[in-house]
């Protein structure tokens, strides 16, 4: 038997709903509970014992505590009686250093005028009294003390008690180390041929040609001496973000935003291997110099280590929480450096470097020293292998750093992609002295005719193996080649310390 539901009027239902709403939202649940006097007293007693137990009961010199209590209630005691003093640690006239309390200076109802004067004379002289009593030295005093040790001290420094205070010794002013002179670099060749942004570049080990990858989905091989196009390779279906030429085999490796990693046989100019595993665009690629492994990094927040011959995914280096934009390998440990930190070749996490405040897009290894550099919009940082010890900051740019390159002479090249207020791009090259961090040259090359001024971003740069030429891949679809100015005259740096 179905029980009938009791029907209520609309007025009753609305009233009940309002009452529930009132009980739920109007009640002040955040109102503090009224303080309990007993609980508060227990809390304060516990706090006094925990924090002030050492000074809670000060020793009383006089045995007559009744007088002490009487004096404590009336510290100045305007009753005309000369009572004994009591030391409680909080009296209004503390004794000076090395001054004994006498009948004239003891703490009593009100010290007498004679006691106040004797106490003031016994105290050490103040700074104002010393300044007032100081007189200028005479000519005889200057001649008599000429050549003494005091003469070499800066004004205002004195010997206290016959011993020199180390905190008063004048410190030597900081000096900037003198940077090594490097000849300036100048543009001497512009190569055109791509139909999109040139995103990556690599030089082959024989220093005869170099290869570029572009947003037009092609890979082009250029003659390094003449700058002429030798070969074009097609196969990617999206932007080619990284290229690498092997020094151990006739292979060329490429990666792109189509999630593909390809191995090209340069004897047949065909793809012979694919490396599948990344779940998003692959942004950078690097070959290990001594082991037949390939390392790639991707927008899927991972870096993967591949066996070149078997195509096996040896390790997946996870731990990043965002895009891994760059990766480099070094052979000594061996180690892999990604956009976040260091990992060894066995796939175990090494060191996580969190000094950068913004994303790291560029890494570069020094060809001779056991160091490397990382580039971020906040600054460039130098590090030391293998534990990632910080060396120094290189500051002075205010742009997004896309690429870094270092040569054996200690020249660090920083290529930037600067966002202006109108979202235009103004790519510049900063050249730094590696040892001192001195920015000795800035280059801003003009875009090729027909391109917008906003297409002057630089995406990649690399030195050739002779380190006499610097090759850059740019957003105006060109490749620019720089060389050192042979007519430059050596000069001395005039640097003012900041």
C-alpha cells in the first residue's frame, strides 16, 4: 500500500525553504568561541614557565621581603624614609660598567643631586662629549707623528685598547677582472633558399657542409665554403625542429613537430629508421659523442634515450612538469643535460638546478673546459660539471634566449628573440667573454629585403669546426654567416666597476 504524500501549500514550502537557507548561510560559524578565564590562565602560566622561567624569580638581597614589596608598590616612595635598596633586575637606574653602588648612587626613593652628578662623571664619555673635547692637531704634532702607523689609517679609525679591530679595517674596493680581447665579428654572407623559418642547424664533422631544418618541412644541405645548396630532403610533415650529424656513421638525424624522429642514410639520401615513442612535438635532438645513443626531448615533458641501431627506447627521462625545450650530452661521466637539470646516461636522476626563474630554452657545452651554460629570459648562468656547481651570472639582455654557442677562445654567443610591446621580434646576437662575463659586442643584422622587421628572430646558431665562422638560422628564412674582422685593432678595455 502506497502511503500518500502529505501536501502542503506553496506558502508553507517557501517558508520552510527560507528557514533552511537562513539556518545554513546566516549562522556565523566563523565567530570565535568566548574565552574561558580558567583556560586562559592555564595557558599564560604554561607560557610563563616555558619562556620566562629563568628570569621569573630574581634573587633578593635583603631578607626582609615585606620592605621589598612595599618599595615595589611605590618605586619612588614619597614617604620621606630612607629604606634599603633591593636588586630585582628591573630597577630604573642601572649601574654603569664597573661602578659600585654607594650610599650616593644606590637605587632608593629618589637619588640625591650629588649622587646623580657622581654617577654621570663615572660613566664613560659619550660620543658628543668626545666630539666636543676633540681639538685640531698643531703643526708640531703633525711633524712629530709623521710616518707613524696611525697616519696610514683612514680618517675616523682609531686603536681601541691597543688592539686593532678587524671590523674597522678598510676593505679593498672590488675590481672587475680584465677581459680577454676578442676581435669583433661581422656579417659576410647571407644564404637564402628556405620558404619558412629556419629552426635548426648542424655542421658535419669534416667541416665541408652544414645542414638546416626549416618550417617549410624540408632539410637542406649547404656547401660551407661557397654557401650553395647541395641537397634537399623531404619526409617530415611539420616543422623540422632539430638536426644532428653523426661523427661515427654516415647518418643524419632529424626531429620535428610531427612527433617523428628520423635517421637518414646520406649515402642513399633516404630514411632508414624511425624512432617512435614521443607523444607530442619533438623540440631538440643530440647525439652522444662516445656512445651509439640518440637523445631527444619533447613537449610531452620527457627526454628519451634511443639505441641508434636497434631503435629501442633505452630510457625515458621523466621528471619535468612542462615542455623540455633543449638537451645536450657530454661524454666524461657520461651525462645528459636537459632543460631542467642533469641526468646520467643510466637514466638515474642526477642534479636538479632550480636557479633559473624562467624556462630554459638553450644549453651549450664549453669545448675545452668542464663547464656549460644555460640561457633563460632572466639571465645566462655558467655551471660546472659534474654536480652542476654554479659559477656566475651573465646579465644584460632582456629577451628570450633561443640558442647558445661557445668556442675554444672563450666566446659565448647568445641569440635572442625579443618580444616588443607590439609583439614584434627583434633578434640580436650578444657576444660575451666566457671568463669575465663581459659583453663585448652586440650584433643586430638587418632582415633580407621583402621581409618584415618582426622577422629578425634568431632560432639557432653554431660555430663551424674551425671556429672561424658563426652560422645562424633566422626567422626571415635566411642563413647568415659571420666571421671575425681581420682588420680589427687590439685595444685595452676601459671598464668601470658597477
